[in-house]
């Protein structure tokens, strides 16, 4: 798709030209495309971002990649990625990682997360990391609001180009001219830590359950037995609600280890949970380093926007393998998720503790 924009009154025509297909991306409508596992697995927004990069950016210039995922054409970029499994993929691909990017970069790539606040705050962060005359290139799926966010970004600075491909859109702005300062200030404020209303819990945009206590986790906390003791693990701990509740309810817990894949959530948990606790930035599906008397979890069942029951099953498999003899697993899940059969296949005996309109609490031993 070719789109026309105006910069300083001069028309600029941009669009997706035909380029040689990178080695890892098979051409469409060929046998190679059907059998290429990489072409099936790669994030379409990432492919569209790489296309925009090849067409409009200097491949030799230093670049920063916010929300990074590995792509053969973007491996030179310094990467920031708060999700452990994706960060591990970047490391395995040879990318240089930055926990807290500093300095100025001629090009900043950005793959936003799922929330509006996270995306707008990310635009402001990208601006602040751009070198003078630099360029920000962002990419989103059409179903994630690509057109809407392109319009939002264009309110702060004139668009340089937009490329539509793979049911996604990549779009760019520069900073040769100043961005709208009031919009920037509003976007920066979105990234500030805040309290969930009527609580003392600190959260930041982009984490799970950012504006309320998750009702499933609250139900599990309500039905935790006060007799829990010894060493406990909280899998997918988020910003720490379950661990905080367990420590307040179960005085004989000697330690809770919080395992969380999102570094932003874990940073919040460090503020929200005090006492005999340890924090681990960790992909639970890869297993746990030790054994526990009891394990608590509200397992995720989405990968990105897609429902993924296998992810919840992987959490339960990890939990079962990490339980000490005679230990217990306490789970909350949406009522329709068929976890009981999987628990039985792992050699555990599930027992329903509570059920509401939307959730169920299960204990398994």
C-alpha cells in the first residue's frame, strides 16, 4: 500500500516496494512457505517492522529496539524486552540487551504491548531516547489498533511514512522538529507508578490487572488454608497480590519465592510484598530451580492476544514437578478451563474448593 504524507509542504510518497525475501522468510504461495516453521512462528508486526527498516532506515546506524524480538535484519539493535522468554530469545540470537536503556539513538524501533497506556508511554520513552534528527519506527497488528495509534502519534509529530503489510502497519516519525510538548508530558505521566484505587498496591502500565485486584486471585486468596507452612512458590506472581495475601493469612510460611516473567510486574512486587520473600525474573514453563511444600498460581492462558490453554498446562506441569512429597498446589482458573484432567494426568488429585460465576479454586495433592 502506498501512502502520501507532507513534510514541510513537500509531498513524500512511501510504500512497500518489492525487496528480496530474507533467508528466514519464505515467499508466499510456495512449498517453502508451507514448510517453513519460522514463517509460521514470527510475529507479523515484527516482519512489517523489519520491512519498514529495510526500506527507510540506515542499517549501519546504531539502533534501540523497545519491546524487542529477534529478527535477522534487526539483530544489531540494542534490545529492551521485559518478558523473560522473549528476552532469552533475543540473547540466544546474539542481541545486546539493556535493562534500562540510556543515551541517544539515531533509530528507535518499538513493538508495543497490549494496553493503550503502555503504548502511549512507550512513544514518549522512544522520543526521549532519540538522537537529534532521529527516527522512531513503530509497528502493530491492525487488530491491535495500528491505525488508531498511528493517528495518536501523528498528533505529536508529523508522520514520515507508513507501510501496511501482513495485516499490520509500521509507521514512523522523526524529531527534526520538536514534538508537541503537552502531548509528550501527558504520555510521560502514564509511565509513572501508581496505586490501585483503594489499595496500597503499586502498579505500572502494561502489567496484568493494572487498575483493580484480579477477582480470580482474590478468590484464591480467600480460600487459602491458614495452615500453609514451610517453603511456598507463587508462579506467575504478577505484582504480588497472592504472595502478600498468603503471608498475611498463613503465619507458618517460612518463605515465598515469587516467579514472574514480566520484569515490570516483578519490580512492582518488590514494592508490594515484604517479609521472607525472594524474587525471580523467570519463565515458569522452563521449570523451577527447587522443590516446595506448597505452590500457588493463577496460571495465564493467553499468549499475546490468543488463547493458549497449553500455557496454563505448562504452568501446572512445572508446579507438579516442583512439589515436595505431601505438598499441595492451589490454583484459580476460569470455570471453563479443563485443568482437572491435566492435573490427574500429572498424578495429582484435584479437589474443588470454591466456584463462582466465572472462576473456580482447585487444590491438588
